[in-house]
C-alpha cells in the first residue's frame, strides 16, 4: 500500500534582534522591575503603618527629635521678630509652678502634738502647717430610709391627714437615689466602666442591681435630660466659633442596618465666649445632611478636618470653614513611623523635615497662648505667616520628588489641597491652630468604646450621647462632672418652667 510522501516542514527562521531592539527590551524590563520594586516599597510602608496602628502606641511622639536641626534657627528667628514688635505685645513664657490641691476639697486637721514631757516648762505652744496629703474615703453603699411624718387633724368630727412632702425624683418610683444615678453615669461615661463591671462593684458593696436595670435607668434619664440638652444646643448655636468631629460607633439593633455596619457619633464643640458647650449626637449616617441639621441656624467659623461632609453646610450657610493642623501633621507622622528603621547617620526623610517645619507653628502657638486674641493675631501675622510661606514652598517643591501614592506623597498633597483652610486660623486670634479641643472632648467616648464595645439599641446610643454631652460640657466650663450631675438630678424633676431649667445650665452654676 502506497502512502503519500510527507511534505517536509520548513525550518524555523531565527531573526537576530538588533542592538537597539535589545537595549529597548532591557529598558522595558528595567522599568517593570523598578515599578515592581516601588510597589513593593509602598506595600511594605502600608504594612508597617498597619502594624503600628494595630499594635503600636497611639502617641504621635516620634522616637527621635524631629527639630534637632532647626531648633536654634527657630529661636533666632523668634528673637529677631520679637525685637521688632512693641514691648507690651511680647509673649512671655509662663513659669511653671507646682499646683497644690484644690481649695474646694474639704480639709481635715491632723495635729501632731508634743507629749506633756516634751512641752513641760514651755512659755507657749503653737501649730504650723507642715504638709498636705491627698486622702480618699472608699465608696460604700447605704440605704436611705424615708420616714414620712404625718399629722392628723379633726374638723367637725372628720379627720384630715397632712403628710410631709417628698422631693420629686427624676425617675419617679425608682429604688436608686440621685447620688447613685450620678455615680452610675460618671462610672460609665467619665470612667469608661462597662455596666457589667459596675454591676459587680455594686454587688460587692451590697447593692444587688442587674446591668439591665442600670441600662434602663440610663435610657429613661435621656428623656429627663432632653429639655436641658435642647437649651444647651440653642445656646451653642448663638456663638460664632464651633469645632466638629465624628467617630464610629457600633449599634447592634438598628433597623435596616447590619449589626456590624458603622454608625456615627458626631460632636460639636463651642459656643459663646467662656460658655462652651460639648454636644454629642448619634446618627446612622456620616452624610452631609447630618451637619446641615446639627448646624442649622449657625453663623460663624467652623473648624474640622478635611472630611468633605462639611462642605454643604458651609456652602448653604454663612459659615467660614478652617482646617486642622493636627490632621495634616498626623499624616506626616504616619509616613515617618512607617518608614524603614533609620540607621545612624542616615539622611533625614522628607516626612521628618515636614514635621519639623510644622512644629515651628506649634512652638509659636505655645509661646503666645496666654495673649489676648488681638495680640495673638499680631504675633501670628509676624511669626507664623513667614513659616507658613516657607512650608508651602517646600511642599510644592517636594510634591513631585516622592513616589506617587506613598504616605509622604499623600501627606504632602493633603496639606496642599487643604492649604486655604489650614492658614485660616491666622486671621483671628480667637481661633485655634487645630481641632484639638473637639478631639479631646470626643476622646472619652473613644476610650469608653474600647471597654463597652457597642450599644445594643439606638435608644441606648442616644442616651450615651446625652450623658457624654452633659459630662463634657461640665468639664469645659470648669465644673466637676459628678457634682454637676448630682445637682441636676436633684432639681430637674421640679424644673417645671423655662427659668428653672436655665438655672441648671453649666455656665449658670459657675
């Protein structure tokens, strides 16, 4: 059987690449390798930052002195500029003095006496105070027994009974005294004690009260405090300088929302001069409609971070927005901390340089913190403005000298994008360089959140917002929170007029 002859296959032809083609291929491979190396560095940077955020200390202090190369320069610059200013406007560094114990604390006299033998024959004896010690009386539970005196009168053969009046209780028929209610609120919202721990503490003292009962008392008090909170909010909006911040909160039983989804606790701080209010507000949303609602009727300056959710309320109302240098600085600190470990003698990173330049602004603020607003404005124009001009030039120059999408690049571009807002504090001596007052006010909530983790219901979250509002407003006005809450709980049940409720405002109790 004959088979067809197979067709011979052609041998492959190898084309020898030219030298330019080889060089181009090598360049492409080098480019890919460089991109991969850059991506690897960016991923390593983000990994280090993630580990620091999860396991490292939360302090923004760095492990090295970021100002070691400019401290002397700054002091010389400050001295030169101060020499050009009127003498009565010079900021003076206050001398630090050791603070004694508060005059409001009760004093108990402890006498150290001589024996009869030691003072025998003395012409006279006297006492001199030689020392003060802070003492504390451990908490103890007790039961208040109310015995009501009653009198019976006879009139025309009929008896009439008159009983001594009881002070109204804010929760009506409740087994907790107003002192205990104040203690519960302070323990949870000022001292960050979860209710299950508070339950154990009360049981150890002899008071067997379940955490469910404690939670119900707190929720019921939200309705009691509401008229007071409404007055505080109205008063706050009459001021012309407010600070805002927001943070996540987990609420398990929110209709239409998964238990694990983020809800938000908003904070507004400020108000008329010397009468600041700190108000928390729970909302399921972080949308722009929330600040529109919270700031309805406000006219003035709003200070916040770079979050775009505040843009609408500033656009639709006569509100001037300024930025926060803490947030800008924090991004450079993150870039510095996430960088590879610096070897001795290595070059200072651009993030470190930026931190050092920003620190100059804070040193100036520390120098002028005790001046009045008009003097602060003069000093900022003279001292801070040149530093800001130098910083902006440096940022613009180095924005294209760092890898795109690196933490330093993100920090530089954030600062440049926010520049118009960040320099706003220099225009008014009443304004602050940062949103630190609002952040400090919201920090107790963040600390408490780490302990009690979540709120079970929206009512519980709103009640928490109310309690934090009263406590932090009391603190902002120089009042001791427990004493303030105790006073409010004593009198709010009988506050049946606007004047009586106004008398419970923190600034009316100074």
